C-alpha cells in the first residue's frame, strides 16, 4: 500500500516515514502544500496523512483542492490538539479522520489501518488467503497450525494490495505504482518475479494471469 505523508516538521516527518516503512507501506514525504497538492493529484495513493499547518499552501487548501478535483483518497488530518475549529473545518472539507498533536505514533498507525479497512468490501479485521492469515504486524503468513511463512517487504506490500482488491484485474503498472515509492526504480517486469514468489508460497491457482491485462487474486482463495 502506498502512503503520502505530508508533514513539514524536519524531525517528525522522517521519523513517521521510517515507522510507516517498517509497517509495510511505500511512503512518499512532502514538506509543503504545493508539493503535496501535486503529488496527491498525480500519484495513485491508498492513504494520505496530512498536516494542516504547512508552508506555501495550507493543508486545508490542499484538501479542498483534492476534493474539488474528485480525488477521493482517504485522508487523515493532523491538527493542533486545541484547534477544535480545524478539526471541524477539516471534516467539512472532506477529511476522513483526524488526530491531534502531540500524538502517539501507535495510535496514528492504528487509525491509518482502520481507514484502509473501511474500503474493503468484507469489513473483516483479518486478511485471509489460501488457508493463511496475513499478519500485518509481523509481515508474514500464518497457517492454520500457527506456522509462520516469512515475506520480504515487497512480497508483503504486493500481497496486501492484492488482498485489498480481490477479484480485480490489476495491471503490472498499477501494482508497481502502489508497491513502490515515488523515487524508487519502478521496473514493472520485477512484479512478475514477486508474483512467482507468492505463488510458490500460496499455490499457483491463487493469483491468476490475465494475458495482456495483468493479474487477479481469486476471490475466496
């Protein structure tokens, strides 16, 4: 899953980027409203964490612009703890959740995962595939007997994206956009390698190839 983190604090921004990276997100960091507005309008993010107090263009204006342009990505806004009016205005402008500063990073992570779950059709708290549960904390597969199968960071991000979009035809370019960060070397052919590795772990019939289109995670797999 791909995350846009918009935070101008020179210490907090990199700290959050590193922490969400360990959570299995591909994270892009913007430290001002102009860059944030551009990235949100041109890159396919699954979630945005948006500080409202930004230089060059306020977070509120960025959010309003996105919503006016029809960009429906889930947005969690960060506000000053005592700025209740910012929270109200943020929700009115189209924010999906908010968190006051200062905050505990663990709460931010839980809220981020909750927003992503809202978009899932099943509303289930677990992601299941081929008799396994995807453990999002340890980033591995857990079998019915409790056995753990490790996943690399890219395998984890790719499988989690498949599980959030079961039954959908996902092109290699779309998978690449949601698995890698903005400045990463995006070779879509590498996706074939990681799909093959996932098939070795899950079985060949779980992820189907649609020639000329992409891949499909079979529903009910």
